[in-house]
C-alpha cells in the first residue's frame, strides 16, 4: 500500500512539473498568435505546410518534413512592415504611417544520399531562422491635459495621495521616516514641500499646476501641455536545428532542436509643461 501511495505521489509530482514547465514566455507568445513569416511557398500556402513538409520553414513544426528533400537547398526571404498609428488628445491629432524593411527568414538543407539498396536512402541536415513575431510599434500623443474642472497633471495624483493628512505632518520629517499602513506617501510629502500641491482646508489638498497668480494678484488659468512618445522594437526569434532520415523513399523521420530568443527595446518619453506663450507670459510678470 505504501508503494502504491509513493507511486501516486511521484506521478502527481511529475505531472505538476510538466504543467508548470509548459507555461513559459514562448507558450504565451504562441497562444497570442504568430506572424506569417517564412519562405514564399510557406506564406503563399498561408502557413499550411506542416503536414506536407518539403519546406525549410516547417522544421519547427514537422521535424520529418525535410526528409523528402533529394538535393540541398538554401533560401532567404525579406518583408515589409507598415507601422501606423492615430491619436487624439483633447483635439490634438497625431498620425504616423511608416514602412520598414524586415529580415524574416533564412535557412538551408544539406541532403546526403546514402544509396538505393539500403533501407536508409537520405540523411538531411537543416537549419532555419524565422522571426516568429514582431513587437515593432510606435505611439505619439500630445495636447492639453485638462478636463471640465481644469488642468490635469501628475500633481493631481500627489494631491489625492495626501488627502486627510495634516499639513504639519506632511511638512515634517516624520512623513519620510514613519512606517506602516498609515504612513504618508513620500510623493505627496515632497509635492507639498515644493508647493506643487497646496492645502485648501480640512486636510484637503489640490494641485497648484495650471494656476498662477500674476503681478496684480489675479489668479490665471494656465493649461498644462503633455507629450507622450514610445518606440518599441524587437521580436520573438526562433532558431531550428534539424536532422531528418528517409527510409525506402516513403518513410521520413526527424528530430528538431529549437532555440527561441525574445528581444525587446522600449524607449518612452513623457513630458508635461507650459506652452511657449504661457512661459513668455510668466516672464513678463517679473
């Protein structure tokens, strides 16, 4: 009975390990869908070449596919990516439509004929690189950051974080040294000390961004301008190494080893400030 229990525990452990190992980054990318890249024939068939074989792009899905090759082969393919975007931020519109070249696939097959008298007729070796998925993406947004109640900026978040806290507490060193759930957020404390936010009574705070007092003591509304730019480049690349055998010119068998590499480069710029006209207006008050 103990041996049966031990066997059940080992089986469950192995099964659980297999399930955990299956949830990798590359499985997630596969579930999200792959780009249609490969040889011209592979693309022309909509990628439906796995069961048929005889194409370099099928090494990763059908290891025996190159077993039907009778001669060596080399191929490469290129493509184009059209990256477009549109944005509208409070009436300010941006649009981009750019065409980029893309190196998608390269591979080769070395076919070695063994003979016609032996069961084993061909031994083929192959390598294939394929860009499985492209992460290329652009985004550009800019415009006035405001709503019906006035300008909006990151300082509004600082004011929200500080609601309900006494002014003397935000202005003291305790705001930075206290711990626990009731501790003051350091962003709110820093914003209060630098007058990015101000007290409006009853331990409530509001952003000072977007409003200034001119040299005559009048409150002037100055909308905030925001700019966001992101540029993402990279992709999921697969490298397949394959050996395939052909028996009796009818039975191909093979094995493939795949190495997958994820590459991503992300550049983000986020900036808020006043317009040039507003800056000149402030300088005129001095």
